[in-house]
C-alpha cells in the first residue's frame, strides 16, 4: 500500500477557536453566560467549566470574572466587557 500524503489524508477541520476562547466570547456577551450555557457550548461537565474559569481564565489569562444571581441561575461575565 502506498503512503498517503498529508493532503490525501482526511483530517477533521480545525475549529476557528479553542473552547476557552469560546467561553471568553460567551462571557464577554452583553448578557453573560450561565454554567448551563457554557456546559452546552463546550460539552464539558459543570465542574470543568468552573475550573477553567478559575484557573485558565482568572489565574493564567488575568481576566476578572464577576457573577450575579438572575432568578434561580448565576450569570457570569468578564468584568469590563461591553
């Protein structure tokens, strides 16, 4: 069998942004985002989303994330966004 070149191999298309970038975009939206919305967006479990916000976004990237209670859900936003 002949070896395939990289162009001949079927590789999935790369997403335009990482899941962390998608979370940042959602948190910068005017309304912010709930944990449930971020879980649906990323496909991660709720504790993983919370960990990403705490570790990767707050500690590593330096974002300030605020939360407010809206009804029965907590809404998260990146402070200073729009």
